[in-house]
C-alpha cells in the first residue's frame, strides 16, 4: 500500500528539510514504506541522504550522524516502531531533529477520493489495497455506484467487471459465468474478505437463507425457480429450500440478463450451468411427468427443446398436422422457439427442419388434378406446386447441416417417402400421361429464348445462365431480391426445355440460331459446336458483334473497374454459372446438391448486386435444365432395364435412338419435333421418378421428362444505381400511460410500417435502465417483421419484469429498445416510476 503516493511523501520531506532540519526521523511502525526507500532516496537526491535504521544498529548510526558536517542532511528511516526510552540511544538527537509520519490509510483515502466514512473500510481490507494494480482497476468504477456498499467495489475488481457502474446483478452474472465448481471469483471474494457480504446480498435479493451457503445450491435454486414458474407448476417439496419464488422478479431479471449476456458467446455459460444443474437434479426423472404444454413454456434446459422436437416428430408420424401447444400450431411453435428462447439458435436447423417437414406432411397429399393438360400442369407448378420441391430441398439441407441426427431419422424417412411416393411419382405420372409439347407457346420454348427475349432488346441486357438452376431455386432468389429497394422490377416467367433436359441441349438452344442439329452429344448451332464458352461467344458475336460471354466465377471477385471494363460497349452479355451441376453430377459430392443450390442462389444474388453498382440495369436469370434429387437410396426396383444399341445415346433419365418400341413405364417424344427440324430419332424417358439402369449418380438425375427437369426459370430483374432507402422496421411504444406501477411492466408496441422492399425486418432487445444506465430488468426480444398493411396486425404486447429493489420516484427510468444486430441503434423512452416502497408507508 506504501506506493500510493511516493511523490507526495518526497515533496513533503523536501519542505521539511527546508525548515533547517539537519536530521529527520521516520519510524514506520508497520514497515509499509520499506519497499519505497530506494524511490524516496532517489527523489531526495541533492537534498538529503537516507539511512535505514534497523534493530541493533542505533549506536553505529549515531556515530555516523555525529560525524557529519552541519550542512549534510539525513532522513533516518526505520521500518520498525520507535524504541522505548531506555532502549533509544538516539533520543538526544531526535529531540533536536525533525520527525515525520506517513499515514498510509489517509494517503490512500485521499488518492482514491474516498470520503472519511470509508476509512474503516480501507483499514479492514488492507490486504486488498496492497496491490497497485488492484487500486488502479478500482479507480475505473464510479464511486457513487458502490458508496453505500463499498465491498461491491472489491467484488467488481475480483470479477473484472468492465462497466464503470457497479451493480450486484452484473457481478453475480460474472460469478455464475465462472462455473459451478472451483469458482475462481468466489475464491477471490474469500481471499479479500468480501464473501460474507456477497452471500448477504444474495440472501437479501433472492431469499437464499442457507446457514452455510454454497454456489451449487444457489444455482440449482435459480434454474428450478424460473423453470417451475414458466411451467406454471409448484416446486417439488424436496427442493422447497431452493424455492426463490418470493423474489421471482429478481430471479427472472437475473436469468434473462445472464442468458442474453452469454447467448452469443463462443462458450454459452448459461447452457453449461443448465447442463450441470440437470445432472445434479436428475432432470430426466424430475421432469418425467411434465406435460408437453408445460415443457413448451420453459426454456431453461436444452433437453426441453429436444423433447419438443421429438413430440413434433411423433405428431408428424401420426399425420396430426393440426396439433397445438399452448394455442400455437407446430409452425408457430418452431418459429417462436427459434426467435425468443435461449437455445433457439442452437436448435435452429432442427426447428427449421421440422417446420419444413410439417409443411410437407400437411401439403404433399394435396394432389394435382388428374388429366391436367400440359399448360395447366405447368401453370399449377409455377404458381404453387414448386413449393413442395423447395421445402423438401430445405428440409434435407437442414437435416444435413444438423449432422444427420439419428433421433430424427423417422422424420427423414417419412419425408422422403411422402416426397417420392405421394408427390413426385404421381405428379410425374400425371405430367407424362398428358404431355403435349406442341401446346407450349413459342415464347415459353427454351429454343426460342434468344429470338423472343434477347433480339428485341435495344438496351444492354445481361443473361445469367446457371447450370441446373431449377425453377424453385429461382423463386427463392426472387424472394430475396424483393427485399431490396434497389431492385426496381421483378417478373418471374418460365421456359420449357426440350428433351433430353441436359446441358448439351439447353445451353446451345439459348443461343441465336436458325437450325439445331444433334450429333452424338453435341448440339450444333447452325452447324457450329457450342460446347464451351469461347464457342458460344463466337456464335453470339456473329449475331451481334457487341456481345460477350463470361464465367460467373471470373466476375464475382473481380474489382469493379475490371467489371466495368468488361461490359463497356457490350449490348448482350451471357454469364455462365456452374455451381449446382458441377457438384451434383459427381458421385462423390452429389449429396451436397442442396448445399450447392443454396450457394448458387447466394452467388447469383451477390453478382446482381455487383452488376447494379456498375450501371447494369437489366438482367435475366435462367437455366439450361433442372433436376430431380431424392435423398433416399434408389431400390433396384426403381431402375428400368433398357438396352443401348448402335449409336444410341443413353443416360439414367433418357435414351435417344431411332428404334421404335414400346415398354411399360416408358414414354417417348419425337426428337425432330423437339428440335423443329427433320430427325427420325426418338427420346425415350421413364414416366415416373424411376431411372434407366445406367452409370451415374444415385440421387441426382436429370435429362428426363418432369416439371422439375423441364420447367426452368426466366427471372427478369431491373435494378437502379440509386442509394438504398431501405431502413429497419421501427417499433413505437403505444402504452396508454408510461407509468410503472408494478414489477411486471406491460409494454404495447406498434410496428410503424409493414415489412417490404424499403422496410427491413428487425429484432429488438427491450429492457429498462435507471438514470445511470444500469439495467434494472430482464431482457426480452421483440421481432418487428409483420408484413400486414393493417395497423392492428402490427401491434404486439410484451411484459418486462423489473428487479425487486428500491426505486426512487424522483429519479428517471427509461425503456431501451435496442436493435439486436446494431446496438448503437436504440430508443430511450422515459417512464415514470410509481412502485410503492415500504418507506412509503408509516407503520
């Protein structure tokens, strides 16, 4: 502690020596300044020497002093008490010399800016204040915030509290975050003699009254109290001593704050403690009799989420899509758990997966009308039917991202069976029974793409052709693009490929041409091959010299200046993208088909954004073909034996041959009719989701006749270079009164505008603070994501629970509405405090 103000001591000694004292004696009774002697000697250089006086050396020091010249000055420092009269051989010199005393407590008190009332506190905790580092950390804190209970300041230093305002709830959260066993912070409290005060605070705020308190029991009490409150069930008698429900407001506040503090950290201490508590209380047995509605209301333990997910799985197995929990449908429950509960993000993929499964179970048996004509079938598919393919894709992708959990294998098997047997097979059968390619208008035929959609354009147009980018994926891209106000126009249309629906047919068909001829696996464009990008560019330029063809991979990371240069003077630009097919058409990576689809959507969206910034305003997105993907393994019975002879071209979903034959389950189309020229060959294909026995992948196939393979997107995108006017959806407090009369504060909120192109859905954290900015409540999350134009539909209510403490009615309190992703974006709304305190009553 002696280092608190060495400079001040040196300055004082200099002044004393100026008062004509030759010798100054300093008896430091407790040796507090022993380690500072060298610093003091250096500080007195040129003014006085320093002699250290120790027991048994008085006579020697006396002789040295008497031998000095009158002009030589000396500080005699003794790290011991002044000796008694009969033992003091220097007493006669002391009598005509000066004396000095340094009160370390007083120096410390003044250095810290503490009032005189805290002097006893400093004396009682001398050990803590011995460290210069601890004193420096202490000065980071606002004295007013711990003046009434100064021990909190020591707790704050030991716990390494970062904020300047010292609050016990914040300290307690740091203690909890240090773990249930071998808690280093509690050990520090014990070392610096504040553990008693810590448990006093716990007792007064939470009602934990154990004679010998321990952290493990206290944590168990917190988790059980909040859990049984959420479940609306009484605490079991054997845990009655850990029932803190009499201080429920404080328990709710602490647990909400602690959960939100650690929710986004790499180590989720809230979850780690939940795991420890579950083991201690044998949670599987303790909550075995809890009904599912009670479980759905609680979120303290991740096991509740696991139980809910398995309950949803059970309902789906029974086809019970109308099941509800606490008035919420399965769809609503899964969204609510993800958006508002502590483990929502941890179980997000599983909840999303089960929500997609619920949609599939609900919708997949709604079959398309039988005997639908070709155009009716296409129209039904592009309007709504594609959603089943999307949901199956998203379900499988979430299942894969969740590490293929065995526990949900029954749902996976159910979804696979429903998708293939109840949707894919019958819809393909209906499609092929009524397929008539001659009824498809020329504007929707892929082979007329350039003539109908590119040639008439007088302004620059860019075409992104993504290999195997099927219609449903483009619909998801369209949905994402609609969220941007810099996309000024979106129109989704479709094209129908020829047969076989493969790259070597689709890519050349979209080039300018008069004649298409198939030679082996090469579709010649007016006699010219169009196998690679260079060949396709030459064909484009032959039609319009101001044309170019690029690869998306070469553009996505290119500098803007390079992109601007590539497009300068160009009127027609084709951009080729091969994210899906290059992944899926490989036996080793075909199980990543749906991941590749998600990546393709993202890459195309990002490229459109980049092109927009270099003044490219009109973009078409299309594909050469689609695909069928089923994540279950094909049985041998799913394969059709069909022999290839001579110059036949065969793959899993088609056979091109000049042979004329009939085979059950197989249909055909005239290749000449498909190409619009004389050709006596046929394209044979399975009528269902079956495949021909041929080398290739087991799950990803294309080339045959189905809506998924043949109907490809034609997404027309218009953009602007103007700055975005998009802003976050805002919440307004519309309470009838902004007066707080109880610890449970109802807050009524209105979303000011519906979510749209210029209004971004936003999640907000809501909590109350005092006039010093200290949190006085738990934290709740509110989502501003309503798309309704009806004001009433954009109003929601939540309840925020305040900590149970003294509230000064003369001070200000504020509701904070804080953007969850951008904490600097927040509102601060004043509320009047009118909670009755005990001091308000005259007993």
